[in-house]
C-alpha cells in the first residue's frame, strides 16, 4: 500500500488499466454523475476516468463497489471530499457543474474583446 505524502497515511493503490477498463465497461462508459457518454466521440473517451466514490486519501478501497465510471470534470468537482452517500456526491457534482455553467454563460454574454491591431 503506497503512502499518501499529503496525509502520511497508507492509501490503496490506483486502479490498473485492466481494472479501470472493467469498471468503464460495467458502467457502459457513461459518467455516473453527469451522464456523459464516453463512447460518443474520441474527445469524450479521452476524459473518462474511474472515480473512487470514497477517495483513496480517505481510506476508500479499490473495490468495484467503490469504483464508478466518471468524466474528468465531474471527478475534479467531486474532489477528495467524503459524502454521506453516492446520491449526495452526485447532487454536489451536478450543483458544481451548474455553477460553472452559469459563470461560463455570463462570460459568453459579455461583448467580445476586440482583436489586437497588427
Ligand atoms: Zn461527468
């Protein structure tokens, strides 16, 4: 078991490629949080990850019951918090996505910056 140097605790190992592919296959290559279809395009496939529902840093185990298919953005939003349940984690992730969407949409409404003169 490797040592997590940020917490000085022993953590479970990351999933191997073979283990990750088994989880992605089980979850049909769809992000369990936002539903992104990892098979829809090459770009979607590139962002697919396997998430430890209870993070390794918080003593989450490398057990299929604790592993889910997830996209990179949802994985980042979820972070290394520990949630009461999977449903709470999903609620948090979807709320985070919505917040980012609103910020992005607000930015889109601003007038475009003028191109620099040559
Ligand atoms: Zn997602």
